[in-house]
C-alpha cells in the first residue's frame, strides 16, 4: 500500500529529471562550421540539406564539399538532422541505407568525436560539420546557425 502512495512522487521526480536533461540539450545551439580559410562565407538551409542528404557534393562556389557526421555524440547528430530535415535519426539512417545500396551517392564522412571533427576541420578546407556552438574554435568558420 505504501508503494502506491509514493508512486506519484516517484513519477514526478523521474519526469522532472527527464525534463531537465532535455532542456539542457535543447538550450545548446547547433552551428554548421567549415575550415577558417574556406572561401564559403555563409550557407542557407537548402544548401545544407543538399550537401548533407547527398544531392550535391560541392559548395555553391563549385569547390568540393565534404560533409561530416559525428558518430559518438548521437544526441548532437539526432538534433542536427531533426533541425535540418525534420526527420528522426532512424529515418535519416534508413534513407542513407537505401541510397548506399543503390551506389549513386556517398553519405557524409564520419568522425568519432567532436575533437576528431575539430582536427579534420583544421586540416581539410572542404570539410563541413555541425557542432555545438560552445565547441567552436578560432580555426572554424560558422556558416550557418540554427534558430
């Protein structure tokens, strides 16, 4: 009987903890960055969709673009694709599975961590990645901000 008296309180505490975790993730803004020396100054959302979803493999100025996904930060990747195309990560993964099977397009390159992305951006002018705004360094140029 005591269990049933404590159940609403336990449920409320679990719900509060989940909301707090969600709010901390939701408050962190995502930006799209490239190498600081890149000619690209700004990209629009349609251009990002075209690059990250495999329609184009070059920046609007014609130079090669290498979109990069981060593997070991699934909440960042999920939040990015939800903001970009409005789809959950499972649907994006299914989309890429179909396209990879057809052999027509190449999915974004994959780096394991945000530190790996930072190194890749320093070395590769064609690299294009998404990071949390707080992760931006002097060697990166922000080309798109999600509102």
